[in-house]
């Protein structure tokens, strides 16, 4: 038996850059969200040290929210000077958050969060940066869980902030604020204090400054307890998420423009629990914000779905409407697709519908006459094309000959026959050549460009005996990433 005088000494290790090695690949490009606060300064300094051995390509981005006048400008200057010292590229984005929040009828916190992630994503996409590193830490995790709990979240919201999803990585999520401060003190690094962080009119500040300290007076271990709950719920959510994804794939169709169509006949046969999860998954996919929709919104949609009538306006510019037995969720702003030339073998970005088009020549034996992949892939006869190809929005009076039809009909009448709701029509692109429409994208090709098959010794050939042209529209994967409603410090 051990002597009662002997005490167990825990092996502790101070936070340092080596802790980040597991999160990055050698020579990887990384965009860092740098506010000038303690957390982001520590993260940036660690990555600068790590880059010496792993040859990382670092870029720091500071977003000036223009909310605190001279103080905001001083934050920008501080971050720029730090980056000069570190010898890494610095990007400053000046955004009038207050004006955007007013226009979008959002709170300042929500508008700031959305803009930050939009800016980071845009920069990473344009500069082909592989990772977006953000400085959320363990205390942020606890505060986020409480914020969601008070707002009325379900179990999924208690999973907290993910360490990694898509391009976003949060290397400091396992460490608390004090460990980060200790690191800065040891390194002798300065940082900025945002005066607005003390303003308890903002929900997160109230949780940080008043609510959590009050809870800790009675329950000192609340932070580790919350983090333990987060870990448990994360494991369970991964399993439930897999089941939800399977159901989502069965019940929900995504249009080329990113709108969602839910089959109500089958949807309403599911349990209330599953219906809630499918709706949340659908809205998360569309908005890019995980757990960004309240339970009241979900239950409002459930009511519409069960009555199979009505509609609703959702946050972030989306509308929901029941029509012809389906629930449609779509952007409230009509889409207009700028005309662009499409060249065979070269991908064409269609940012208005968050997609791109690609094409290739395939053996005729692999071609089929009918559309594939829910209408997003077609095979046509390249010899039937005339002149240049280009993509644009459909126009009033546009006509084509749907496959197998003699004569023509307007695109509008064609979509009416398919019972496509009017709100979804502007997002449907058309592919044209010099003679007119050859594909109402996602729906049907023109009979003029069909492949003519004939059976001869069990071999299929088209009119010219050459290969077929495969064209498809592909949803950008980047739009499927989730982001979380938490401040970048």
C-alpha cells in the first residue's frame, strides 16, 4: 500500500506548436482568421513556428467589422504589424456589419458570423488555400453549448463546435483560455482586447461574463462536465447523422440551383424525430450553417408539411412553400445566370447556382439515351451540334423540342407540364448552341441532339459512328461544408 504522504504528480505539458502537427500536412496552405485577440494571436504564432519544420504556406486575414471606430482601426494596424513581424501575407477586409445586419434584419452577432465565414471561404477558394484555421478553444465550446441550450436546441446542438469540417480546422479546441494566455505570456506576445466583449447586451458576452461564473459558484466542475457531454453527444450524433443522411437522400431532391424538394407523401410517414432531423439537415445543407435554425422554425415547417398547404419565410433569405404534394425550400431572390461560353473538356463555373458543368467524350457503347443521375447527366450526339456552346438563364419565349417530340414547345410550358413551381424556374440553366436550346439542364435534351441507336451484331453506333458527348452539372462540394455560430477570437 502506498504511503499516504506520497502524492500523485500529474504530468502536464505546456501548450506549444508541436500540438498542431497532427492537424496539418507538410507544405499545406493555410488561411488564418486573425482578429488580434489572444486566441488568434496564439494560433498564428504557433503556425508560424510550425511552418519552419512543415513548410506551411500561411496567410492571415483580419476582418474589420467597422463597429468600434478608432479601436477597430487600431486592431487592423496591430494585426498588420504582427504579420510584418512574422513575415506572412496579410489580408484586410473592411465590412460594414451594422449596415448588412440592418439590411438583412439580423442581429450584429449573426451578421458578423455569416460574413466572416463567407469572407474566409471566398479567399480560400480564390487563392486555392487548402485549410482555414480558426482559434476557437474549449471555453468557446462550453459557451456555445449553453447558448444553443438557452435558445432551444435539440441534441444535435449539444455536439458543440466541430474540430474539423470541410476546410475549417480548429486546432485549439481542446485547450482552455488560461492555457492560451499562459502560452502568450511565455512567448511575450501582445494581443488586443475587444471592448465590446464586455458588453453583456450581447448574448455570448452575458454567458461568458455573468451566467457561467454564477453557475460555477454552485457547480465548479461545470466546464469539464459540459465538455464530457459534448464528446458523448458528438459520438452519438455521428451515428444518427449517418441514418439521417440515408433518409435525406431518399426524401429530398436538390435542384441545380441548390433548392430542396421534399417528397411529402413519404416524409409524413416518418417519425416526428426523423422528420425534424431531415428538415434540419436540409436547411443546414442549404444555408451552410450547422444548427443555425431554431426549433421553432423546424416545428413551423413540420406543421406546414403535415397540413400539406401554406408556406413560410425563413432566415437568411429562404422561402418554403407546399405545392403539388412537395415541400419546396428555395432562395427568395430570383436567380439570373449570366451567359457564358461552354467549351468541351473545360469545366465551367456557374456560381449563381453553386455548380459547375463539365463534359467529355465517351465510347458509344457506354452511352444511354435517357437522362441519368436525376437528370444532371446527359449523353448527346456531338455531330448534331452547331457552332459555339453557351449556358444562360431561360428567357421568355424560349422554345425547344423535348426528346421524342415532333414540333416545339416553350420552356415555360415544358416546366409547367412537369409541375415545376414558378419560384424554382429562374435557377434552371439552359445549354444552347447557335441553333438554339440543346438541354434544359437537369430535365431534358432537345430531340435534335439525341443519339440515334441501331442494333447491329449487338453493337450500338450513332449517326457518325463516333463517340458520344457526356455533359453533366455538378454541385460544388464546398457549399456542403458546415460552419458554426461562434465568434473568431
